[in-house]
């Protein structure tokens, strides 16, 4: 597609000449994506969402989930969606393009220094950019880095809606904002930490037994075995394990977590000052996991996996009446196998035999896991024939924002509810069966009491009062 684009993006300048003041009767259409000049002189972009259908000067420009520009911050706006640059981009002599009519004494803004992802030029993480797409349209988005210097996308709307790399012809950064500045600060701190950790110091009292973490685990294990003869290091390390790692210029006992971008974060242990203090801590820290790994409790129904799966199946079948064992995922299966010397419940791939150890301290915990898989399989196998999306205002759920709350009628006549929520850059969706027990209620109020035991308002946003007043929902669920 882009072979026909002959102009040089590196020399290209875009002049935006049709800015509109923020005022009544001169606002974008609902959902229109615009370039924005803020009152402090910075430039960004966003999708216009008015607070009412009259499109008055009340609302916000959305850049992503929990990433918005309130109308009070905006001085002027300029549409990005109303222009197609095809004719200009196919002319190799073009290095200056006017976006919108040039008018005398009319405000304009010029953007240049465009770069191309195909040349290996990537924005910095969280940088908000002006984009020329490969279909010759204009857009904008915040760079979401998946793999440093290799992969990512430009997020422009909630639920990670984004312009993928292969849709972007050229980009240039817009103004800095709080999200980008925070990311820059983190990057500077990371570089400083790397410099400090090049030659870390060692506290001889803290590392009296050397710098091999296995030695400390084995010393703690010897103590645990006095009360729990079945104890193993593998059981101890089921709790987030400790390592010996550099932190702030010195070696520490710490928990090391790796983020999606490959950077390590070390959380140092601060519970003492000597090696024996740390060994005492390891005993206490891992004791519950070891105590709950008693093979007699874990495999109380024996080591035949089918016994556990049958129990889970029968439990789920009571509410998911259409459930059939053939509905479960065929790409893997459950098993009981020996891993690192311990018998474990595992999920095993049918393709390559790879194992995933399941966190099960008891037979009952594994049965719960198997029940959840049966439930998910049953819901996937039961098509939706009708749905009712519940209306709601802004609802925050422990740092995430409620995006969707939909009741769905299934082919069998049963109902489920699907809830979606997210923060600025990520999100999640979960579905719940509205069990037959709920519909045994004689009144709608009693039904909601039972339903909210399954989908509690405190975790999923909508209370009994919110749902009780929704007459259309009441009718959708079969109550008069």
C-alpha cells in the first residue's frame, strides 16, 4: 500500500489551519478524534465524548481507559478525521501539507520531524504521538511498548483499542504529559540503579554462609523437617522465592520480579541484619505452604486423577445442566505427576507434554480449579441469543473502571452476566452464570439478593438499588 507514497516523511511538515474555539454550537461530532491545543500551550489529541446529546461544551476527550482530557483544559480543537492525505503523499516533491483551509489571521500549528517504525525509530514508552496512517488518514495514540525497540502499538481508546504498527506510516511526538513524565522518571531511576549495581558491596554478617541462596533454603529446610517430615525446598519455593541480588549498590536477600518489558525489580528483605536472622525468617515465611503440602491431605482421594475430575463434574452439573465432558478443552488435560521430587496436580499439554504445576494445597482446592474449567467450558458451548447491557455512570472498581455490564440469555434459556473493567492500559472480562437458585425467588428483590451473592456489588460495581430501578432489566430476566 505504501509503495505509492513518494514524499519524504523525514522532511514533511503538517500545518493544521482549521482550529475551532471551545464554544457552544462549534464542537466536534460525538466520537470524532481531534488534535487539541491545551490552555497551557501543549498539544495532544482525543475522541470527543459530550456529556449530553446536545453536544454542548460539557464533556471530555478520551485518549484511553482512565486517560482523558477534560474540556476545561482545552483551548481549541482541530479535526483529524476529516482529511485524506493520499494525493499529497504520492507526490515526491511535497514537503509541506496544509490540513484545512489557510485563512488570514487564523490560528495554525505546524508539526514535523516525522519518523518511521520500519526504520527502527520507536517512540519512548507512554509517549503520545501524532500519526499518519498507511491509508493516508490522520490519527493519534499513546505508544504502548511490548518489547523494547521491537514491538508495540498506539493506544487511542478504552479497552486497549489501538493502531497496530503495520497500520502506521509515520509518527511524531506530541507534547509531554503526566503519564509520559512518570515513565521517564522510572527510566531514569532504572539507569541510575544499573550504575549503582555494577559492583555491589557485600555485608559479611548477612552473607556469612556465602552467596548461594540454596544454602540458606537448605538450612531452613532442616529445621522445618522436625515438624513437617514431608517438607522439601520445592514446597518452600511455592511461596514467592527469595534470591540474592544487587539492589541500590549492595547484595541483598530479595524477591525479584520481572516486568513485561524485561526489567527486574528487587524488593529487599529488611527483617534482620544477619544470615541466621534470614534463615529464621525463611522458616516462618514458608511454614504455611509446607504445612499445607501434606501429601495425605493433598491426595486424600488417591492418585487417580479421574476421581477428582468426576467429583468436580458432578458438582458443576447441578447448575450447568447442559454440561458435557466433551465440552472441555482438548489441547491439554489434568494429571498427577512428580515434579522436582514432589507429586503435584498438573495441567499437561497434549501437543508437547509441557507441564503447568497447579497451586493446590488440598484435594478440595484442585476440585475447585477443575470446577472452574468445567464452568467456563459450559458457558462457551452455550450460545447467547439475547442480551441487555445495563446503563451506568462512572464506576471505579479498586483502581479499574467499569466498562461493560451485560446480562445475556443463553440458548438453553439460562442467563449469564458478563462484566468488563480496566485501567488506563489494561483490562479484563469475566462471565458468571445466574444460577437456577436465583430464579427460584418469588420476587425480583429476592432474586437480586441471591444474584448479588454471585456477583457482589462491592467487587463488580452495581448494587441492588441500581439494578432494582432498571425496569427493562427486570422484564428481560422474566419478572413482572
